[in-house]
């Protein structure tokens, strides 16, 4: 099921308007269930193609601005106030060579990514599966060429700050961890191998 404008994160005030703009010749492909919170923008112009993998979800105020190609892998979550755009919107000219580069390119976000709030993802960004992007990060290059399978990216422009972390996607596991922390007043928990195996299975 495709759910657009569903209040679920409660990170924005209610009655926030959303916008869908689809030029002739553009295409959106939903590979499975997808949810957008309130205040989203889907703006596809020129010959843009945007593909959402199954069980993708987007927080309030997320903007998807496509002119060429944006592909978002299955089970990826994008937090509120993030902007994903595959174009610079305007051309610029090198005044010494008179050369003009294409303003549009590709954005490919892998599966099981977690894009934290306020990120800016620009043309040329390609991420591995299981990537985490910290809040306010700028992603604008191919990160699949970097070493490590579980990248945490942070900064503007984003750099690798960790290669050992994965987002816990199981709501049940997260609830159990929260309960223990509330009971013990913080600290650190060690998950069992069984918990770790289950924690990477997406549940809502």
C-alpha cells in the first residue's frame, strides 16, 4: 500500500501541506509498500525517473526533486526535513574554458539505509546497502568505492566516521532495548546473537 501524507512521526505540526508535481514524460515506480509523512514534496520534471523500493518510508518535510534518476532501495528510511535531488537546477559555465557540465545526474541509495534528519543528497550520490547518514550530512559522491560494508557517513561533505554499525530495524527489538535502558538508567547493553539476527529484519 502507498500511503501519502500519513502523520506517523509527529516531528511537524499538523495541517502541513504537501505537493506532487509530475511533468509529462516523468515516471514514479513503487516496488512495494511506501509511506510519506506530512509536508512532503514530490517534484519530477524533464524526463525524471524515481523508483522507491519496498517498505521505504519518509519523514515529514522530505523533498524528492528529480530531473533525471533517483533510485531508493528497499527498507530504507529517510528522516524528516531531508532533501534528495539529482540536479543542480541551473547550469554554470567555466569562464576560463567556456565549458558547461550537465546539471543533472543519478542518485542511488542502497537498501536498508538510514538517512537521518536534515540531510542533503545531491546528484552523484551512491550509497552501499546498510549505510547510515548522520543528521545534516551532505552526500554528493559514490560511496560504494570506499572500504567497509556498514558505513556511517557524517559531515558536509560526508566522510566515513564508522564502519561497524547497522541500524536496528525491528520495532520490537528497539522497544525491548528502550525498556531495559529505562529500567537501568542508561548504560550499555549487549545483544545476544539471536537478538542481533532479528534486529535487522524490518518491522513497524
